[in-house]
């Protein structure tokens, strides 16, 4: 029988006097809050803050359209479809496929705008007041998998490597860290790992598993041993994007408490993730259909009703 | 808004909703709490409970004033509400249950809330059947309506069966310890008496242990903070279910203290009781509309 909860064991990290920290984030407001909260809590221990630059603008949009169109409708598939169904059906399929791809792109673009608005509403004031605690400015990184980045990290030789929203890191980089490489994941691992997991949780109407996870890094996506996991407090009327922002804020607080625990006590309890348990989602899986389903549920007050339902027993 | 004294009742302010509290009350996210305080600060002044009482003694407040009250002594109040309140120059009041604060007994309702998050209620339903529970009844309502020491012990048995020792050791962390509450006291907060174990001592089922529950908590407050409390907070204040001799009990042992109750009313006149208004989790503008409607 597979146990319901992850197996727990103890991990002992090396003793040290130097608990220096390197932070790696993306560039959205939630990431800036993450970096500034850590600087507020740990001040001078923070030796570097790297911000990963995501390719954006028109070239990124074209690439998204191309990759989605190709993933759903490859040329070979279409040739086969034309042979079996004729010109009229093939034309219909191309038009509907193109329209679905464009709609997905549109949904993703709108979602980004809504996400930014939700983060402004929730974090803007706090981030303004946190700026006074900044001990370093973000340094832009184009490729966190590069040797140059690895070299930079080796030079700083941090005890903690704290990441939010970055890519997967290689074994070399993780092994370079003297103490703990910790990732904050906006989802409840092992049930929801990978990209856009808040949306996948909402898509599955799985509010009890809407959560944040803080885990030690390994080379898998959000697959390392779990340090802490919790559910966010929500406000009736929250949008899906507000839920996402609250999950991230919660994760940041969990990560800060994990770092404090490790500084105070080098032996910590971790919960192993069992391979094969839960699901890992990739960015390309989130399409317009999923986003439209989530939007429809929120429009129909699903969140408010579900919050109320969970509280009543 | 009219020049009245509104005491606003919260339980917790946190980014996290713990499974121990989800079934008990709403946790207010810090950004929402901050938005509420910003709106309130535009409408009136923040005052301590003593300042509010003082204004009533002088015939009532000159302008709208608000006091912020937190029940149950949860640790996240200090972590998340305190910094926001300091930004607005507000000092608050917090009520504590001595057995939770001293890590002697865990909140019986919080155990039920946790059981509801892990499919433990089916075992609890079975355990409650000998006490008269029938399928389809609300467990929350049944346990409050039929409260007894036996009922608490049955909840504890199911909780122990469904949880491991590690969880039972760490769960007290949701409540603040005396050392941490002392920090609030040093910042001018009122520390109020919420009984030893949050049993429904205001209702017929438990009014017999009213005195003993408050005195046990009072003694812990004096030991921990060197000063007695000025406010006794009634657990589960359900106005329609208050025991007949409740105020007599309070008058007999409460001394010159005030009893804090729950009612959607501002405090209008000076008496032995003060009303606290439960605050919904909503944006500040919506909260003001709600308060204006009272």
C-alpha cells in the first residue's frame, strides 16, 4: 500500500558560522517581494540577488504560437488527415486549430495582465515599504544554466541558495551550495508539481490542495524533499490570479521560517516525495480551454461557495 | 460614520489558513487587514479599550473610534497583524486561553477542524452517536449544543487515533507562548482572559465551571504578565443560548472587570459588558459599508 503522506526523515546540514544567502528570482512583483522579504529578515547575510531575464515581446509571442500550433497540429498529422478526410475537413481543422492556438495565446496574455493587477493590489504597498530593507540590487542573468552563472555562485560560496520561479538547476550548481538549495513552489507537492500549478489545482476544483511547498532542490521539477507545505488564507471574491499571489506570499513566509529553522538547528525533518506520486505539469499543457474553465468557475462564485462548504461540517 | 465606538473582532491575520482553524473562523490575509485599517483610519481614530471606556465615561466619543480585538491568542497575530497596526499607530487587545498558551491542553474545536481536513469526521460521528448525534446533524452545532467533558474526551480519542505524535507536539505552535505575548503587552496591548480551555461556560451546559475556568486563566495571566486582566471574554457567545444566571456568576467573581461579548453593535453606553463586532474578510471599503449599516 502506498502511504498517503510522504515519508519523513531527518537531514543534517553542515555546521557553519557563515550563513550567506543567494537569491534567484524572476522579475514580477511577487518575486521582488520574495527577495525583499528575505533581505528584511536576514539583512547582510544576503550576498547576491539574481533576476532571471525571460525572453519577452513579439519574438516570444511568435514562438508560443509556433510551438502550440506545431504541438497540436504537425505537418505530418495534417497530411494524414487530408488523405483520410479530404480538403474541406482539413481546411476546417486548420481554421479551428489556428483559432484555438490564437485563443490560448490571448488567454495567456490576458492572464498575465490580470496576474500583474492582482499582484499590484496585494503587494504594491508592502513592496514599497520593504524597499528600505534592501541590501543588494538585482543582477540580471540571461542563462542560469551557464558556466558563468555557476562561476558567480562558486565565487560567493553561499550556504543558502533560495529560488522562486526559476528554471530547473543542474546537479553541479546544486552541489556547489554549502548548505541548502531551497525552492519555493507555488503548488502543493507532490500532488501538483511543475508550472502553473495554482491554475491546475483550481481547474480540478481541489481547494484543499491549493497550497505552497518549500523543498530542498534536486534536478527534478519541484521533486526534492519537502520542508514545509501549507494552504493560503483567501478572501471571498478573490480571482484565480489573487489566489496565485496569496499562495506565493504564503510560500515566501514558509521559506523564511525554514531558513530560520536551519540556521538555529542544522537537523531538519524532511518529507520525501515518492516517485510516481502526484503530477508534474509543463507550461505548454496550460491552454485556453483550462483557463476558460477556471474563469467560468470563478464567474459562477465557485470559490466563495467552496470556502463556505469547507468550513461547515 | 457616526461618532461611536466600534470594537472590531478578529481571530487571526495570516497568509496561511491552518487546518486547525479553517473550520472555526475566517483567517484574514495581511493585505486585506492592511486595507481595512487604511479605510478605518480615514474614518476615525484607533483607541485602546481603556480609552474607549474613558470616552464613554465622558459622555461618548467626539468622533468615530475603533478598537481592534483578537480572540484565542494565535501566534500569527503578532507576526502579521502587529506590524500593520504599528503602521497605523493602533494598539490592540488579545484574549488568551491559559491551557493553550501554556501548552497543557489543545483547543477541542481545533481538533475537530483538523479532523475535518483529513476525513476524520466519519470516526467522530461514530464516537458521538452514543451521546445522541444522528446522521445529517451538523457536528459543529451538535458538539456545542451538547457540550460535556465526555464529549471532549471522545473528540480527543478520535484525534489521537488519527494523528501522530510529531503533529501533536508541534500543533501548539499556532498559539502564542507567554514570552511572545509579553512582547504585545510591552507594546501596550491589553491581554484578556478567555478562560482556561475555551469551553462554552456562558451556556447552561457549562455555566457551573464559569468561575473555575476564568480563575484558572486569571492565575496564569498574573503569573505570566504580572498583572490581572481587565476584560473577561465569553467563549462561543451565542446570544440566544446564554445561561440564565450568567451575569450573576460574572458579578460574583469578576470584580471590576468588563465582560466582552459578541454582537453586531457599537458600544453605546457604559455598562459591565462591551460588544465586539465580528469582522468579515472583505476589502476595507466593504467593511466601512458594513459598519455604517449597523
